[in-house]
């Protein structure tokens, strides 16, 4: 099949490699079936979407809603490159799934309000599917309520015009939405398990998601938890959009 494309922007190798491994594992993909481009490391090369089955965007330390003056030159470049690619992705309704940072990128591109009203700390939340979510093919096999892992400073407080709300939580009303037929964004992390969450807590303990001095206590509090259902979203995405080469 044609490979999928993962656009990543985590500068820390341990976090970047753990994220890539998670997309491979839960998407049930081999390394040759998932090409990774680390946007923070170098400019986005010229891409032909016809070479791919679909596009993933992973999580990011970048915050779309930050004032422009506070963003680094690298963040400005990454945002401009993603916006340019999204022009084509949206025009073609090309299969797209953005995890966490996908809400900021796809949402902002499509006219959503992205701000810090509904941020959630690193940890587990209960996700509730809407009526539309219950019948969406990407959410096939998931129960109406399931546990997922999250951690975000910003969120979507107003959906893009025409977008379909698929999932919410008690503390964040927009956890997943769809634009057109094939463009998806989740605020929770469908690729993230407890081991991955612990890795990110350790790496990002000074990134402002939680008080740095509480890192060990927080890590201890989540070690006994189990999250397994959101990963079906990655499998469903791959199954639905894989294209024979």
C-alpha cells in the first residue's frame, strides 16, 4: 500500500521516537508504511499527496493560540508550512487525522476559535461521543464513553463553520471534530498509552503542563491506570484509507 505520512514537531528525540513508535503500533503499520517528517528539524520538503494514503499530525509543544510575537522562528515556519499543506488537504478532502496539535492546526485553518479556555492537564479524561460520533466510521467499535489521555494548554472553544462535533469531555467541549468527510482532529491522544504518558510527563515536566515539582507525584498517580480504546481510531483510519500502491 501507499505509506501514510506522519508530520511531527517534537524537538526531543525521546518524545519524537516514542510518538512515532506509538503510531506504528496502534496503526498496525510497519516502518516502511509510515514516513515521518520532523518539521522542527528542517523545512518541509516538497510533497505529492498522491504518494500517500493519508496524513497524520502528531502532538506538539507549539501552541497555535500564542501571540505571534511570542512564537519562535521555527514555530512560525512550521505553522506556515502546515497551513500551506492544509490548503491542499482541505481542498481535496484528503484523509487527515491530527492528534492534539491537529485541533490547533486544522481548527485554526478552518476558522475555529482556538484559545486557552478549555485546557486540560496531563492525565486521563472520560470522552463522550456525540450522536454524530456514534455513527462516524472512524469511531466504529468504540463505546459512547471511554477513557483517553490528554494534556493541552489550548483547545477549540468554537467549532469551524460546517464542522461536525464528534466527542467532548466534561472539561473540554470539543475533543474531536470532522471537517468535510475525511478530515479529523482529536484533542485527546489516540496514540497514547500509559507508558507513553509517563515518558511525556518526564520530558515535559518543565513545559508548563503541570507544576514541575509535582511531576513524580503525578507520574506515580497514573502508573496504575489503563487506556486501550482510543487506539481503535488509528486502526480505523488506516483500514479505511489505505490505498494500494
